[in-house]
C-alpha cells in the first residue's frame, strides 16, 4: 500500500491538501469488495423420473438412483451461473466434490 499527498488550490486561493491512498494491483483486488457477499453453491445431478411422491417419501439415509455415470463430471453453479465441473468423492464418511474444471 502506498500513500500520496495531493494538493489543490481552491477558488479563494487557499491550498487544500488530501491524502490519497492506493493499493498495489493484485489479480484478486477486483473481488475484494464482493468477498463478503453470500452465494448459493450447487453441484447438480439430474434424477430421471423423480416425482413429488418420491420427494415426500424421502427419509434420513435414503439412497436415490441417479443414473449418473460416476466417471462423468457434474456442473458446479454459484447463484445459477455455471462455474465449472466437479466430480463426487467420498472422504471418510463424508461426500465431497473435487473441482476438475473451472471456467
């Protein structure tokens, strides 16, 4: 971070001074103001022939047959915008996604 003193002469001949602060350009600086904004992240797998009745029948530990081939990546979206592709992975007893392609 660097600072500079800026001096300007006002209409009545007085000199006004202000300190101007600039930040070194960094590739992520343009995201600094948006870093705190919430977003909805989703990895989506289509389930063919899934009905509202099926939804109401879901219970804890239910397993759904998606027909998705395990070796095919699924889309990763943030606020409905496609960000890239991920693959599902089991780590211990948790299901995770591994980022394989980022747009």
